C-alpha cells in the first residue's frame, strides 16, 4: 500500500498546487485530496517541503522519460532538438497543474537546498541534451542557441503560469521551432 499511497499524495500535491497556484497549501489539503489523513501523509513524507520535492521528482521523472522516448525515435541532430522541444510541451508536461508546480519549484529553489539541487539537475540535463546536438548543427553558435531555447522554454512556462499571453502547446512548439529555424534552417527532403 505504501507505494500507492505515496503516489496518490504526489499527484494530490501537484493538483493542489495547480488549484491554488502557490505553495500556500497545507498537508491536510493534500491528504484530503489523496483520500487519507494528514497524519498518514506526514508519516510518508514528513512535511510539505518533502511532499513538494517528491512531486517535482515525479514531474521530472515523467519529463525525462518523455524526452528519452522522443530522442530514441529521432534520427538526426535536428530531429533530436525538435524532440526535446516537443517533449517540453507535451500533454503530460504542459498541463496547468504541472506548469504551476514548475513555477512554484523555481521559487522553492531559492530557499530549499533540495529544490535548488533538483533544479540544477534539470537545467544541466536540458542544457546537455540541447547542446549535444546543436553543436553538431551550428558549431560555435551552439552555446548561445542552447541558452536561447532553454530560456524560451522557461519563459513560455512563466507566461502560461501567469495566464497572460497563454499559448496552446502546439503554438508554443511552433514558436520554438520557428526560433530554431532562424538559426538552423530545416533540411528539405530531395
């Protein structure tokens, strides 16, 4: 039962952050959403910060799995960069509650060593994955393009979280692919 209950608490944490939009939620709210007592939630995680860290590890695990799956199907460096962009805005990763969790994760990383470490891991993997293939496509311009694409991904998540200029996932992908095209024109099929 423990893995099932932990999983329920992790998903409830993500849903509650999405519902409220901030980390101003209680363990009791999360536990209620998961259908269990707050004492049981504390037993499994110890507190809200640990629940939130577990939720973000879960989000990052899902994201990583999608990226790895997309990369496995890509045949060229350009395809691999596109795969990373598409995975970043997939239905799993770009749903409102996950976007809200990411925004709160950035805030949490300013005051929690565990969240800061997880964020560094995410940034390092994103950078490494993008740079690996962009270097093959652009040589010396790869670092700048890597930084630009990563910043645009973060920026589109921020805009989505703030609810201003909200884009559908496919529109966000198109925007990033257009940016990529300005630096690395797609190869036309013969």
